[in-house]
């Protein structure tokens, strides 16, 4: 190596450029390439190959393989020591072991891979031990993996609220069935109200699966199923909820639009027709979800979260969490969001068209508008929050669960509370009318003190009239007798 260094200084006239201390490695690399080319030339000639070194054009795979094979066989003692290569192309050479001591790199030993021996430089006085001299220091930072799971108390609390919502929706189902023959409920399409209640139940149930992660579901296959169920519950729940609300409003719009045009033909849109429309929307949801889950299925993945700040340089904390992902996730999400958004826009149009309908039991336009406004505001607020702080699992779940429960509950209240209030008011009105009628009947049979006097007067007048009548008859007979006597004489 000394001879090579002296020759190099002679060639460059003792002008040592920055980085020139590594020139010996460049020398050995060029020498290794030359040996590999010579060996390749010999191999091609001895094996009768038609290829020649001058035929190489960087795209000849046969020649490239010959070069690689011969480079594996290169072995010599160069300016930097023994030179040879392993099967991966890395150089097999002496390893220099250094340690930072008092801010300075110091060589503490060597490793010879050919003889598999260590040579230590004890003259430096550096030893491999901590300050206390009792433990071996680490040769790399210690990686500590921490999984972030959703807080169990938070999950239990949100599930409790979701369960309360399910019970309220079930109570609305019973209310529709119990009073289905009442005019207020019958005009509001109770069977479609039941569809809305079932859709609310699906939305509430989605909260249960959104909070499931590796803490409660340790099986990776089960987590894959959870990812799929999340999409199914929320998609079907939205279709049933707004499908029931929009279809019955569409029927009201068609009927009153026909009446407004002066059509004499009766428009008859039965519940079966509206159920068919909802079924078509559910079928479209099924096709989209089936295509998504078949071609690019949602799967549970381990997400790497941003590293938290730490004081110890020897420890690297890796934060991870469970999540769901698939290829082309945003494409399918965009298709579903666009499709559902168009339904909401059409619902807003129907609400505007039926705003002047005077039949309170039929007109849900105000509540449709408020429901759409409610969903739009929650999505506009929730989506940016979730995307910005997606590394905070508890916060993201709390936002998603709260907005889902709140939005569903508000829509359910818009549908159910007015019906309950109208039924209550009608019951009070009927009770009042019954009381008034009963009072009138009671008054009609009570004795009137003046009525007795009136009867006596009438009887007296009748008696006097009868007496006068008798006197008139007697007077008439006298006149007749007098007339008869006059004629005789």
C-alpha cells in the first residue's frame, strides 16, 4: 500500500485533493474490474462462445452473467488489503471497529473475515462497557414498538349511547305498529317509517364495529371482516334511512304535482312501488360493495404513526395502530360519496317542491331539508378533522362515533317526534270534543224552571180557546134557529 501511495503522490505532484485518502479504494476497484474482464475473456474463449468483450452493449444478458460469475471469483491482495466479493456483490475485507470516545473516533480493533479473528487495540484504553463498567453497551438504538388502541372506557361509553339509539329506533317501530290505523300515522306511511327506523339501527350499529381493533379482536382474519362490515353497515343504513324518507316525499310530490296540473286521473303510488325503489338502491349498493370487496378487498393493516418525541437517543419508539386499507380505496370511496351526495341533492329538490303542501301528516319537506343540512354540516366538519389528526386513534373514533350517533338521532327525531306530537294533539282534541258533546247532552235533560210556567200558560190559553170555540158554536145555533122561524112566518 505504501508503494501505491508514493506512486500516486508522484503522479499528482504531491497535490492531495480533498477525499484523496480514498484513492486506494478506487485503485483496488479498477484492478478488480480488470481481473474480472480478463477472466471473462478467457472463459468465453475456452467455452467456445461467439461473444467477445467488444460485443458488450449493456443489454446483453449472457455477457452480464459472465461478468458477474467471474467477479465472484476475483481474489487478490490490493492496496487496501485482501479483496474479494461475496454472492451479493459486497466486498469481503478487513473490518475496522471504531468507538466514539470523548467526541473522537478511535480505532479499537479489527475483524478479519478470512480467518474469522478479532484483533484489539488495547493501547487506546477504551473498553466496551457502560460508565459503571458492568454491562455491554448496545451497538444500535433499541426499537420499542407501541400499539395505540382505542380506549376501552371510550368504546364502552359510545356503545352505550349507540345502544340507547337502537332502543329509541325500536320504540319508534313499535309506535308505528301500535298506532298504524290512526289517521296521523296512516297518512305518514308507517311502513316507510319502519324502513327509516331500521336504517337508523344500522347506522347506530356501525359505531360498534368502528371501535373494534386489535385490542378487542386479536385475530387478523377477524379484523379483515370488521373492515368489510364497517362499510356495509354504514352504506346500507344510509340507503334505508334516506331512501325511506325521500321515496315517500317523492310520492307526495308526484300526487300534488298532478293535482296542480289539473289532471283528473287519479295518481295511485302504493307502498310496494316505493319499496321497489329502495330495493333497487340497495341492489346498487350491493353491486358496488361486492365489486370493491372482490377486486380490491378492504384488509386490516398496521399503520405507522408519527414518532413521539423522546429524550433517550438510544431508544426509538415506533408508534403503530390498526387500520383498514385497500388498493384504489379513494376511487371506491369517491364513487359511493358521489352517489349518496346525488341522493341528498335530489332530496333537497323534493323538499323544495313539496314545501307548500298544507297536509301536515304528508309534508316532511321541512324535516328532509333539516336532515340534509345536518348531514352536510357534520360531514363538512368531521372529514377534515379526521384527515388532519388521523394519528390520534381515540380522538378520531370519538369524532366519528359522536357525529354518527348525533346525525342519526337528529334525523330520527325529525321523523318521529312530529308524528307523536300530532297524535297527542289529535287525542286531546277528540277528548275535548267528547267532553263538550257529553256536556251538551247533560244540559238538554236538565229541568228548566221557566219551562213549567210556559206549559201552564199554554194549557190556560188552550182552555180559553176551547171555551170561546164552544161559545161560538152556541151562537151559531141560535142564529140558525132564528132564521128558520122567520121563514116559517
